[in-house]
């Protein structure tokens, strides 16, 4: 079996598994349905890892035309899957996190309704298929199809506990906002098809390259780019498209949060990079300075707003959700550099961030199921008997702050060097605030530091939550502890394995090679190989900045826990206007999404 022939299996295996689990789940006991889901998700991960190993070089691309509809003379109407190291790597990361999520949720929820034992693992497998298909497709319309499959399943998983009104409301908000983003993407695809007559990314890029402009892009192409990017930025939860994310995370089951923050949000950033470099980076696309300005502006806005809101949260799930928003902004800044160096740093950042954030959500799930609360103040000092969870939580906070040798620190350092001096200040500030918020919560919950809060029920958030298990846990299952330990170890490995750094550097070179992608997919004359850039690596400045942001995070956390408890209005302080924007009203969120699309248009004009 060739490397290219593995591509359809990465998408088909979880789809087949979902069908079998649903069919068999009506007749099998719960543990058997969960085993089936675990087997199929693990098989998909094995296919993805095997494809990474079989790739002859980091710059190679496996190309599989479905049904044998191969291009002739550079023209094709077929559907293609393309597996470069970045796309296949994300499919492997997705699959590993799905395996971790299913392992964490082993006999996790209340007993499902009769004859519905396979519903949760089936939904997870469908989610895996949508995310893997999105990373591997070379067709823009099929990217939209996988995008929507991913979204629809995510809505159902967010509102999985339909007996709770908040879960249904969060899922509806998630569904409506992301559906609007999907519609904008579909409209953009329609405009591109009207201009080029093509739906494949390589074909669209080739047609646009044949219509070069003299510095200003075609208005229709610009409109299409804005519409497609809007849908992707909604999925990435970039400001001001982000409002659905904290509301969804607050109500979604913990295993689902592991996937939402660990990989789904990052796929929106991946989609932005993929669409730009394959279709719009040529002479007939969007000028690089305009794209740089737009992504950098949105990235800085997202990083700072997310960090400030993260610091202000007491609801632990919302705190971690806003941390994801902030780091999405940092990823966008790395992509905005529009160079292999910036992209390489972002890839390392994403890999390590996925492990750290998934581990932190796993720890919050343990607190929820042990104490029936995710409120930082209400949990004050109650988790002293969970030292391992406390250590993992503290390690997660330091990793988010960029402490060497965590992979988040390496990705941050490489991205900072590529972005320049003033975006570096944004990286340091956002990392310090998000890491400091996690460390502050850790000190209060696991060590009992700081004054005990008054416990005013009117200002408590996340108190008296229903546990996601049959009842409050007296003993933490080994699976619930093993998963965050393994994920945190993976995040550390990203920062200490030099072989991974060189592979990421070569993969970034190939990913940003617009002409090489088109030639590989359409089988035309081979383009000259891109220049090889230095592999990502630690530098003295990068280590120093990582230590600086970590020290700032520790200082912020120490200052916060030593400060006397205050009432809620005083606590919000100058950030109260930002807090009021997160109103929970769907109409407000739609308005801000439209404002974001307008801002994106102005930045690209």
C-alpha cells in the first residue's frame, strides 16, 4: 500500500466506525460500544502516523485522486486528497486527542439511555472524520463539507446533556454562529467558482495566477477571500468572532472541551494558512502586505482581548476557553509573518498547546466530578488531597506562560523572532496573563493560598454544577489521571526533541511553496524546490523571553492571591466593558460577527 492510498483510510475508518458503533450500540453493552469506538479511533491514528513515517521527505506530498479521476494536461474535475507533512501531522494530532478523549471518558458519563450506548463514541468518531478530512482535502468545496460535518457534530456534542437548559443554549449559540460562518464560506466558494470555474485549491490558485493584477486585487476575488476567511476565523474563535467559544466550553462535557480547545479551534487557523498559500498567494491573488496587515491586526486584538478576559474569569472552563482565544491570536500573528519561519514556530506552538490545553481541561473535569464545582473561589483549598492534579495544573500554567523547555515556549520563541520586536511584547503579555490566571487558580484551589472568599452566591460562577459521572467521584479513575500526564509529557517532548524541529522546518518550507503545491497536485512540470530555511531551535533570546513571561505570570499570580478579596464589580475594574460584551445574547454575537467581517474587508482593501 502506497502512502497516497492511506489518505482515504484516514477519513473512511472513523466514518465506518461511527456507523458500526451506532448499529451495534443498540445490541451491545456499554463497555463493548466504547471499546469499538476506541479501536476505530486508534486505527485512524495508526494510519496517520504510518503515513507520516512512509513520507520519503518532509517536503513530499501524497496525492490521491478519488475514483481515479486524475488530471490531464493540468485540468481535472476530480476530488483530491493531499497529504503534506503539516496536514497529515494535524490529522495525527487530531486522532491522538480523540483517542485521549475516549480514554478519559471511559465509563465516564451517567449510564446512557437504553439502546443508545454507542451514541457518544459514534459522535466522537464523526467529529474525528470531519477534522481529518478537513486537514487532508485539496478541494475547497469538500473542505466546506468537512467543515460543516465537524461543526454539526460539535453542536451535538456541546449539547450532549440535553436535560440541562444551559447545555442546549450553549449548543444553539455555537451552532447558529458557526452556521453563519459556514454560509459566508459557501458564498465565497461560489464567487471563486464564478471567477475561475474551479473548486480545487490548486486549480483555483492556477487560474488566479493566470490573471495577475497590478497591485490591487480583483474586487470579486477580494470579496471571495473575505467571505472564506470569515468562516474560518469564526471556527478559530478570533476576536470579534469568538463569543460562541466561552459559552460552549462552559457547558460542553469535559472530553468534548479537550477536542474543541485542543485541536478544532486550531484547525480554523490552519484553514486560513492553507487557503491563502494554495489559492491566493500567487500573482493573481491577494497581495502579501494586505494579508499580513489583516492577520496581524486580528491576531494582536485576539491575543490581548482573550488574555484580559482570561485573567478575569473564576469559572475554570471559561478561563481556559479565553486562554484558547488568546493563543489563537498568537497563532495568527505567527501565520501573519507569511514566512516558513513564522509558520514553523506556529506549528510547534500548536502541537504543544494542544497537549497542554487538553491536559488542563482534563484536570478541570476531575475537579468538577470530585467537588461538583468549577468555581475558583468556591474550590478554595478543597483540592489539597489531589497533589498530582495540582502539579499538572501548575505545569500547565507555566507551559502556557512559555516556560522552557516546554514546546509552547519553543513555539513562542520562534514565532517571536519571526514576528519582530513589538509583536514580541504581545506574546510576552498574553502568555503572562493566561499563564498567570491558571497559576492563580492553582494556588487558590490546590494550596489554599490567599484570603478565603466570602462565598457570596450572587457572585459565584460554576458552583453546584452537576457532575458528569454517575455521582461525585470518591476515587479518581486511573484513566482520568493517565491521560493528562501523557498529554503534558507530549507537550514537553515538543520542546526537547531536535529531530521534530528539523522536520517541522522542512514541512513549513513545503507548506508555503505555492507553485510546488500546484505542480504536485495537478501533475504539471515540477517547480524548483523552495529554499531551505533554518530549522526552529532554541536561542538565548528566546529562552530569556520565555523565562521573562513565566516570571511575570508567577508575579501576577502571587499578587492576585495576596490581594484581599473584593466584590465582583471591583474585580472587573477597567475591563468591565469587555465583560459586558460577552452578554450571552445571540443577536449581539451576530452583530459582532458582521462587524468583524467589515473590519477584515477594510484591512484587506
